[in-house]
C-alpha cells in the first residue's frame, strides 16, 4: 500500500513537471517523452501495489504540480480560483488516502483469471463495449462535433478496462520477478494485447475531443468520468468496497468530490482575471471607508435641509 502510494505520487510529479519543462524549453521532444515515460512507468507500477480506487484519483495531482510549477518558472499567473483549487485537490487527495479501500488480495494470474470470469465483471465489460460502439458509430457522427460528452465517454469507458489490464500485467510482472514461468501463461499476453487496443482507442478519441473543444472543458469532464468508471470497474472486479465501513465509504466519496471541485476551479476559471471589482462593495479596497462614512450620514439629509429652510422663511415673514 505504501509503495503504491509513493509510486502514484511520483508519477504525478514526473508527469506534471514534464509539461512545464517542455514549455520552459529545458527538454526537447525526446527528453520530455523520457520524463513522461518515467511518470507513466511509476503509475503502471503503482497499480500492482495499491487499489485502483486510490491510484487513479491521485492522478489529479499532476494537474496541480503543473499549475504550481508554471506559476513559479513560467510566470503564469495563478489566480485565486486556481489557488483554492490546488488546496481542495490536496485536501481531497489526503482524505482519499486516509479512507482508501483495501482491495481483495489477488496475488497470481490464476486468481486474476477467476476474477475476470466473475459474472458481474462480464456484464460490466459487455455494457462498456456495447455503449462504446454505440457512441463511436451512432452518436459520434451525429453529435461528436457539438457535444463534448460523446468522445470523452468513449475514452472514460475504455479507460476503465485498460486499468484492469494494467492491474493484471502488474501482477504478472511481480510473478515474473519472483521466478515463475509467467511467459507461458496465455492470460498475460491476452491482457497485453487488450491493453494496447484500449490505450490506442483511448488516446485517439481523447485527441479528437481536444481538437474540437477547449482543454479547460475537456480536462475536468474527462477526469470525473474516467475516475468514476475506473472506481466502478475496480469495485466490481476486486470487491474493494465490500468490506469498507460506512465512515470510509463517506470519506472516499467526499475526498473524490473535493478533488473534482479543485480540478474544476483550476481549469474552468483559469483564464478569468480576478480583480478587486469582483468583490462585494464592502470588501473592495478604497470603497470600504466610503461605505462606512455613508453609514454615519443621516438617512434623510435632503428633507432636514428642506425643513430648516422652510422654518427660516416663516420666521422672516413674521418679522416683516
């Protein structure tokens, strides 16, 4: 568990930093690919030691790392919404780590094969494949150019299956390093082929969504849908939530929703300038004193002045 958590955090740090280094010009294309490769390798290894419900949401920290390093090294302004989003992402990740579910022990490819034969997972996989085909061949040509959910749903649904393949390959690598004849097991090769196919589809339709829609729109929606799909798939396949108490269930869901709120604030309001004029009048600098001085003025000064002038005119008439 601790090793998986450390690898997930390292993966987020490498991936987030690689984008900043690329912008800074310190890495060429090959160097950036190396940095991303290290991050993805760490993320791949994290699934072998920790539940997918914990590893996948922590991927949001790569967005946080990129935002913070960009403000430091690239002088990109991180407005108040972005800072609040960073704090919420850290708090949500911490809560999820504290209440992370303990997945059912799967230590061999044989036990992984038994999990894959579970009727619940078979139904889930069939639903994912059928819905993805409908989105690609029916909804895609009609609504793909106008609705961001079409291609993002394809990426998220297929991505949940790719995480399951990564989990199985992680178990296979652990067995390979322990000296077992894993290369003779057909399940390992099947998982590898399925992983390549799933990742190819995932990258293809994610790029389509990014070509059509703004990144600030695609990124938070993709994170929410992808993480939800992975958590659902992992709960069905590995029974991660089966032995959790109510406190941990509420904590995990609350932590995930907090991360979602932070990612939304980081992206949705990234280009919105935050000026003092957006604050309420009593919080705006320079206007607070005027607001307080207005509070001490008489409510009806004009009427008082008018009554005083009328009294003076009456007194003048009496004197005459």
